[in-house]
């Protein structure tokens, strides 16, 4: 599993917060949070700011956009197209 899939999931697990409650706090649907958790979508910059705020910085943009490191690779590849 990729790093960005784990961070929000880890936060929710650690805090015991449901996806629905988290979605309500940041103004999105539970389905939207699910899309993030499975890597099908990414939060907008406005929503990402809300995520950082409600998690007190425990979940950051890097947690969504950090690519996995392949064996033998020194750092994640950069995708300029997002």
C-alpha cells in the first residue's frame, strides 16, 4: 500500500473518527473521503487546507502526493503533471 493511502487512514484509525464524521467536519461526502482512502481522487487545495487544519497538521499534502519509493531508488519520482 502506498504511503498516501495510509496517512489519512492511520489518522482516522488512531483517533477513532469515522469517515462520515471526518467528511462532515471538512464539508465533503463520505464517498469523497473513501475515494481519497483508496487513491482514486485527491483533495483540492482548499479542502487540503481544511484537512491540515482539522488534523492539526497530522495529515499534510505530502501524505497524499508522495509517490512510493521503488527498491534501489533514492527518492520518489516527481510527476510534474500531478
